């Protein structure tokens, strides 16, 4: 039995640290190991006088739902959530990418619409370039992780490009 504990550090104005604890829970001993890991994390944070943003902490049970006790971080109970965002990818408890795809498709449609509104010029080359620079990275970010496999998800992603090209005068008939 092992506990995977990842530590992310990003150099920003506030010097944020991010800890993630992963554990495959099969029996009560594994739950005890998880509780011990959470207690150790709280003790470490207190020793180094670091505040834990408990409102950003949650439990995401993936796979078969095994009844687990309420987990606590310090004196606060951690909520069990169906979705969690990790490195800007929405992860669901069934590992289906549909929630994440719906999220990025909505953002991409909004950004494509803002491009249409922001540019007075109707130069197609300029607008296509703006779409490639500002919309495409949203749709392609971490696509290896959340690779769509259902027709519905694939069509939702393709609809972003189709909708944008339909709004361009010369490219309307190509979609």
C-alpha cells in the first residue's frame, strides 16, 4: 500500500503550494493511512506556519463507491464532490470527460464571440489567426488527458470551429 502525495509549487505573487493526496482504498487499513496522511499534512503546515485553504480542499471518490468515513483536515470536514478541477482539467468521479468538454466548449464559444465583437475589421485572415491564437489553445489544452471518445463530445468540440467559420462571409459555405 502506498500513498501518492504530489506537491506543486508555482512562483506567483502569493507563492502558492498545492498538495494532492491519492490513495487506493481497499480496506479499513487504507482509510487509516489516509487519515494519518491528512494529519501529517496539517502538522507539517502548522510547523512551517503555513495556512491551508480548507475551502479549496475536497474529496473526489473515483470508481466504485466504497463507504468512507468523513475526512477531516484540522477541525473541518472535507466535502465529497462529484467534480474536481486539477491543473485546469475537470475530473469527474466516473472519469468521463463530458463535463470538462462542456466547460471548455462554453469558454471557447464565448471567446470566439468576443473575437467577432472586438475586431471591426472583417479581414478573414486576421479573424482566423485570432481564433487560432485565442480559441484553439482552450480546446487543445491537455487534450491527451481528456481525449473525447463519444460522438457527442467530438461534435461539441467541432461545433466551436464550425460556428466561428459560419460567421465569416467567405467561409460560410465551407461548413
